[in-house]
C-alpha cells in the first residue's frame, strides 16, 4: 500500500529522520512509537503530504485515500458539528453538488438522455462512496466520542479546543479512507471515549498508523510496531508488548555475541602481546592483527532510560483516616452543582483513581480533597498528621522558566540539606550538571518530573495528582507508575491513561450523571462491574417475548444446531493451527534462551560458538514468521467466534 524509501528530514535544530525506509501493507495496524522528539509526527506529516522530505521517495498504491488526525490543528468553522464531520470526503461533496446541478437542469429538460445518463452514473458513484449512510455514520461516531444529540447541531466553532479535536477525529473516522493517520488521538478524550475508540477501531476495515503514548491502545489495536530511535525506524511484527519482549531478547542476544567477540579479541591481543617481539611468530602475529582489524564489532544498543527508575521517598506517618467528605456539594455559580451530596472516605495506603466523562467534576473533586476549593454544603475532615501534596494539570507550567532546576528545587520549603536535595533530584533523573539547566529549556516530561520532585521535597503523605502523565513518553510513564505502585503513602489521581490506572490504582471512584460510585477493586474489576450493570439494565425483551409456536421453535432449534456445526467445522482447523503455532513458538523461544545461556559460557568450544551464532538468526527469522502466522490465525479464529456470538445474539 505504501513504501517509504531513504526518507531524510532535518529542521533547524538538527536531523530528525535519516534514510528511513519501511513499508505499510494493506490491513496492517501500525503503532508508531519512540521518545518525544524522535520524529513520529514528522513521519505522519510526510505521509499525509503536509510536508515534503528533504530526500527520499514515497510511493502509494494507486487510488489510495488518506485521512489524517493531527495533534494540534483545530478546525474553526460556522458549520454545525454533524455537517463538518460528514463533509470529510471531497469527492463525495463534488458528486453531491453535481447531482444537485443536474436535477436543477432536468426541471427545464426532464427528458434529456445525456443528463439522465449522467445523473444515474453520479448516483451510483454516490452510493458506492457511502453517501447515503454518511450522515448516520457521522452521528454514530460523534455519539461514541461523547457528543449529545443537541451538540450535533451546534456550530463547531462554539466548542472548546478539546471538543473540536474530537470533531476532527470523528471527521477522519467517517471517511472510510484506505489509510488512517492518527497522531495522539486520545489527547483530548476521557476514559469512556477511549474505550469507545478502541471498540470502533477494533472493527475498522482500513489500514492505520497510530502514534500514541497510550499502551492500552497500542496493545489492543496494533499488530505491527515501528520504533523510531536515532533518526531511524525498527520494525517489530507485533503489538507493544511483543515489541518490548522482542527488543529485550535482541539486546540479550547482542550482549551474548559481544561477550563472545570480546573474548576472541582479547585472545588475539594477548597472542600479539606475547609473541610480537619474536621473529619466528611475526607472520602469525601480523595475520591475526589483520584479522582483528576486519572484525565487525558488535554494538549493543543503549536506550535513553535503560536502568533508570524514579524513586519516591518514604512518607511521614499519618492517621488511618486521610480525608472524609460528608454530603459535600460544590457549585461555581450557586445554581449548577458540579458535586452534590458526595460522601467519600479515603484511608491510609489507598490508591484511588477518579474516572468519568469530561465535565463530571473530577478536577473539582481533587481540589476539594486538597483543600484548594471550599464546598457550599457538607463537611470535609482531614485526618491526623496528613500532609497534602497536590499537583494540578498546569502546575509544571507555573514554574519560573528563568530559574535553574537546582534553584527551583532549593526554593521549595523542605528543611532538607543541599546534599539531600541533590539526592532527590538524582532520584528524578536530574544528575550532575543537569541541575544547572534552566526550566525554560526543559521538555514537557522533564518539567513534570521536576514538578513531582518539588512536590515530594515537602514530604507529603497524601498525593493528589491531576493528569500526571501529560507530556510524558512511554518509558517515563512506566517509571512513574512503578514509583507510585511502590509508594507507601496514599494516592488519589485523575488520568486518562488506562494502562497507568491499571498499574497504580487499587480502587476506582466513578463520577457520572447518576452520581458517584466507589468500586473496591482495580480498573479491570471496575470495567467488569460496569459491564454487569449495563447487562442488567438492558430490556428483558427475550424473556418477555411471547413463546414461539412449537413448529417455529423446532425450526429455530434445527437452524441453531446447523449453525453451531458450521462454526465448528470452520473453527476446528483454525484452533488446531493456533495451538500448533503456539507450541512451535514455545519451542523456538526455549531454544533461543538455551543458546543465549551457552554463548555466555566462557568455556564454550569455538566450533559450537560458530554453530550457535549461525543458528540464532535462523531462530529469530523462524520466530518472526511463526508469530506473524499466529497473529493471522488468531485473528481469523477470533473473527469466527465473534461472528457466531453476533449471530447467536440476533
């Protein structure tokens, strides 16, 4: 579908892409990942045609259509939301206008055969382009992204930037383009909208490239991962979790090869050192040194965050009760209640995630709990010796850009010595001279880390964090979630990163139109309970329906049995194939691990070393082939099961 060959792009600050080459095949669902600033958005902008590469070529399959959801460019139009969303396909608009013009001409000449013939052709094209379903599709997508029925007819320019970005996302989704480019599509989505987007894209027929820091979506939606690092692209035939494991295996393999090579080099160098002065050995020494020069050195890649962790200090002790709200209500204008009659108890050691659609009062609740907002009615009780650390969404941007990292940290009232402050900065990955950087030159992720460090210098035992993963790349999100998971204090957070919540929260508070409800379990437990609630709320149409006539019941029973038999015949070979491939992959991985262990053995005979090094690339190729075959077979099996479930539900 798409071939990029030797793409190179540089900005004033330096090169971003250097001789990047990769293919996109039809049906692939690609996750494009890499550190902030690695060039992910540049790749997307080049593919969309928004910018040109400095060098290289890009080739599309004939008639390929592309839709692009940008990170920041916000539409501003007087069109209504639904009109804007459904006006995404220019050719469809052109055909519709042409049909209108011909229909107007036919009023004066209703029997014109050329006009009637042209009208028929245009109507056929309009139908093939999905014109008759476009409005319904647009309304469905907009509803899934959180817009109400009344919102559909409001001018797009009346919405805030975040909601306009949702409108832009809807416009791209309804196009049915061959290639969809999604650049951080979850930036302005709440958790319900992210869950809906995951469900929608799971059944999406088009090929897409997804740029995201959301590991949940990358795992659920992608089957190929492209990692951007050092101005280049590395391809992995699987989702994000597959990529993480494959990259680690590759690193271990290279480490084993390097150890073996280092031993070989040391052996040659010792030989040359020992016999270099002997005339009788001069030829042999020269030969070996020449061979040494020809050895292609194995390089083990190092990653920016390799071996680094964020460490939170042990918090001071507090009472068992951290904070309690009793019948608390909050309004900003005295009429519209953001929170109403909310009762909530947070105890020492709790890790609570507050979730719900945008506008339900999540940030307001955090500010009330932190004591930053007064409540109109009810009571807030803070526990014994509770020390609050509250980080607002915009807190990192409030730090003085002219101060250095060191000055910013040292200006925080903490009672710590300079050495203790330096140690804390080091724990947040500001070692050595990095503390002399000015805040104004820090990346978004670095500012978030500094803000957290500044917060923890005050020794809180109750952290309230509002969207702490904003601006953070995937490795830093993982470091932060690990630090919060092992933190011995109490945490209350708001986040739209599902994977982050999964790994940090042990309970969930949902805010919705119906009120507040606490779930005493993690995010997956919460999702199960929500699904059970929805299932219980569905109309009991089946049980309330009149019983079918005996003859109809027999027919239905026979048809159901025939359907099950047909599914079994299709499913059996697919299940066998999946099982066989899984067994094969287990054997290949076991063999690979065995060879890694043997190559790390200093006593390994040279002939076996050669054989093992020859075999390792073969194993990797076999694993890649088997993994791709497994993904295809598993998808086919899942499609059969899904189709059967849908048919059974009808």
